[in-house]
C-alpha cells in the first residue's frame, strides 16, 4: 500500500472540504497517519457502516477489509467492491490539501471492463497466431537487430531478446539468405513491401518454412526505415508442395521412360488436352486430328472397338485397358489406352483423363511368340501324329507275333522249344517297353503324361518284372532276386510302377557282368503320407564320376562312344525319374566305378483296400465258356490271334474284317461282347461303334472293347467318347485280354 504522507488539518483546509458529505463520490479526510478524520455518506454506504463511525479508523485497513479484490504492491491502487448493482472497480486518488489528505475512490468500472476486454482480445489474438504459427517481428536498421514475438521462437530459449542479423543468418537456409538480405536492404532505404519464402533451422534441427510479409515502417533520424512484418509457418504446405513437385517430376520421367503420355477431354466444352509426352509419342499432326475426331487416329480395324470403349467409360462403366494401333505417318504404332471419366450428379460425363502407353515392341514380340507357338504346336502335333502312326504300324505286326507266341505256349513243346519261346516272349516284352518309353518321352514333352493311381500290390508288380528279366540274368550267369516282406496294397499307378522297375532293374542286369542284382522294396512311414521305397543293388561296372551329373538327362548314357559295350536309347532313366516325381517322390543313385551301384526311387503309396484280382486261366480252363464274341480287325493275322485266344478261353468267337461288316453282324445280334480294332480302312472302329450305338435295343447295348495299337491318352479319351466300354493295347497278352473282357462284361 502506498505510504501516505499527510499534514495536520488546519482551519483553511477544513473550510475547503466543507460540504463534501453530500458528494456522490466516496471521500474521506485523512490525517498524516492515514486515519480517517471525516468520511462522507457515499464512503459509509460503500463500507456499509455509518459515516460518522469511521472517524479515527485506519483508512487503508477499512478499505482493504471491505474490498473483494485489493491490489498488492506500489503504484495505482484499484479495489473491487461488491455493491447492490454488482461489482464496482474504484481507483484510490490521494490529494494533499494543506495539512490534510483528501482520499477519493473514483469509479473506473467502465475503464476496467474495456481493459479486460482488450486483454482478452490480446490473449485470443496470441492464441490464434500461436495456433496458426503466425508471428510478428520488427527490425531496427540502426541497431541491426530483430525483435520477434513468442510465436517465432523456433524452439530457442532466448527468442525474447533482440536478435542480431548475424545470428539470424546462422539459422537461415543458405539458399535463402541472399533473398532476405536484398529485401532488407531495399525496404530499409526506400518505402515498400515484399513477400518471400524463407527457411529457418529449428532448435530440433529441422527446417521451418515461413511465408514472410515485409513492410517499411517509420523513418528513423538516421534516414533509414524501420522494417516490420509477419511470418507464417507453411512447413506442411511446403513439404506437400515439394513432394507433389517431386512426384510430378518422377511421373514425368516414368512416362518418358515408359513411352507413355497423358491426355484429357472436357466433355462439356468439347476440348481436348494432351501432355508433352503424349505429343512426342504420337506427333502434332495426330494431336490436331484427335481434337476433331479422337477415333479417326486409330487403325480402321480398331475403330469400332475404340468407339465401344469410349461409350462404356463415358457412361461410367468399368473397362480394362484396350490395345489398338495408332496410324502415324511413319507406320502403325501399337498402344494401350486406359481411361477414367468424372461425371456430375445426374451421371453425365464432365471430363475424362487417359493414359496412353507405347506397347509396340511388346506387341510385336507377342505376335512373334504367337507365330512361334503355332509353329511349335504344329510341329508337336506332327510329331505326335508321326509317333502314333509309327506306334500303330509297329504294334500291329507285334500283336500278331506276340499273339502267336502266346498261342504256342498252349502247345506241347520240348524243353528247348519252351525255352526258346520264353526268350521270344521276353524280347517282345522288352520291345514293347521300348515303344512305351518313346511314346512317354513324347507325352512328357507335350505335358500330357498321365499318372492314374489305383489299388495295387507293389510286391506282385515287382515279382512280375523280376520274372520277366530272369532269362536275361540267367544268360549272363547272374543272380537276380527280390527281397521284400509282405507289403499289402497301396494307391499306386501299376503301369508307371512297372515301367520304373523295368527300367532300373533292366539297366542293372545290362550293366552287370559278374555277381548279380538284388531288388529290395519296403514302405516308409504310415497313413496317407506313406511312401514306397525301391532299391536295386548291383555288382556292375558302376557310373564314372564325370557321367553322374548328367545321368538322368535325356539321351545320356554313362558309357557312350563308338566302342560302347552296352546299348540303349538313354531315355529310360530320364522317363523313370520324371514318373517318380509325378508320383510324389524322386529317384537317385549312389555308385562306385568298378564296384557297383544302388539305384533307388520313392513314390507316394497311401494304403488301399485289396484291389480286384486279375483272372487267370490255367491250362484246360475255360473262363469264357458260353460267351459269344465278335472280333473286328482288318488284319488277318490279328483276327486269327484274337479268334484262337478267345477259343482258348472257351468263348465262341467270330470275326469281321471291316467296320461295315461289324455293323452287319451286330444287327443280327446275339453277341456278348465285340472286340473292335480302331484304325481300319473305310469305316474305322469309332465310327462303327457310333453306328452300333444307334441300333435298336438290345443290339445297341452290346459292350465294345477297343483292341488297337493307338494307345496315346487322347486316343483313349476318343474311344470312350465314341461309346466304347474298354481298351486293350496291342500287342496284348492273354491275361490282359481276359482281364478286360471280364471287367467290361461283368
């Protein structure tokens, strides 16, 4: 509280204040100790006591105890009192009147309200500027210092202090200093304004982008102008702008590198727009033509598709990119067009933007690849046709040979004759296996090699292959034995299993000069993941180190050259390994040259129920007794073999030499089954089958089994499509023929 130094009241002073009791302003006369000598009624009303009772009271104490807010410290003393009409702010004025002190409480409530509003406005303004990161500054050219508001601290603690120009330049981006220096020099010498984007390094080390507005201020005595201004944080905007510019530049580079251009169309104004990359790609003449008719610039054969494309995308539908040819002066150019359309609320098109990509080189490569694929497919088809033809021509006479040899087995032969017959049958089986390998090689190249798992007894398959190869081992005085425990049945393709076994056991016998070959078979694991493992151990010549890496390649042999001792095509191992892999496994080997080899393979072998047992006919048995069967074949030998084989099984057999003859016989009826050759002159077997299926019942329902040398997979599918019920490949064994007849005829 201010110290009041008052003088004693003299008579003159008392006369001066006479009549003050009725004044509306609270007034008190104080002595030099600041005690109340006299108070008017307004002061008593303010303090809510009779004015006369205040005499002798300490003025300061009475005022402070009655006020709801009182000032602290020296200076202007303003008090707040709670009155009947609300709070009132009163300022204490002390006037020395001779020996007394006149204390008046002047009402400053209006001024206080304005001041508070100004303070609130200032706080709001500071908050808004802080939120918007906008700050003000002033530059004194004579002192060479800046004064910054708090919003421009940039994280530095001493921002409230004047900042010399040299210090400010330390945080300015080097690329922006020249711009700021030039503006400062100009506006401090001449009046004016300026605007620039300046970057400052923050206390955290990042860059703060500011939009700075400069203005000349008052002219100083030195003749230079004070400069002040406003700085706004645009860091996020600047970064977004820079990223957009960088993205635009990258897009431009990408479009140039990809030989692509951007085009647009304003459907409302009918205007056409194209980027420079598009102009470079198609040429200015085409740009002018496109502005008139955007479809006319394409190849005549492509224009209808382009119109359809335009219609779809303009209507708001989705359409993938379209390939078309631009008709440039230097020749057609293949391009791919993508388009996106913007529409109004009613669905009408407003504007569209498209991307045009040069795909000429790619398209020409595609055309070349298509032509090459057509040629390759044609070559593959020709090769398949050739192999099928060769296979048929070889299998037809082989069927006669094998059939006659099998018929001879039923004759009474000497021991030597029986041995010779066995050799002949073994050789025919090996020849048949060679033909199968050649056909399978062709199928693998075409990707049409099939694997058909069925309930199979793998031990029985192994035993049959070992029995077939025993004559070769006996001729070389080798042992050949199979070692296995009872295995049971598994889901395996028996034909492919036999093929793998025949190849690796046959190779072992072929490449062994002394000792022998042992075949081992077992299951690995259990359940659906179970595998079958086969190992073939031999004491043969072994595989040289230089030949091991390529041993499973096609047409490769470990022992080759003009003086090679062992024959073969070099296909067996390659085909067998591919088959093992197709059956869910693999094939491999270990070998020591001069000691021997172990070839192995593993294939998937999930457990299976016991499969059907192929019927066997012992000498003197007639499993087909009572059956009447028609044999249809244009080859006399094959008709004879079929006739005699069926008669050996007890069937009544008849023959027909053509498709037409088969239909005539079928019309008469009475047949339990027809064995139908497929490849016959005139009407082939499939056409004859279709004609028979068109006959009235019961003739149309007679079972028909294809008996043919055409054995490729697509042939078999065609036989079933024609209405045939089964299939037996030539050359066939009596057992194969009997098994298929029993299966089909039930």
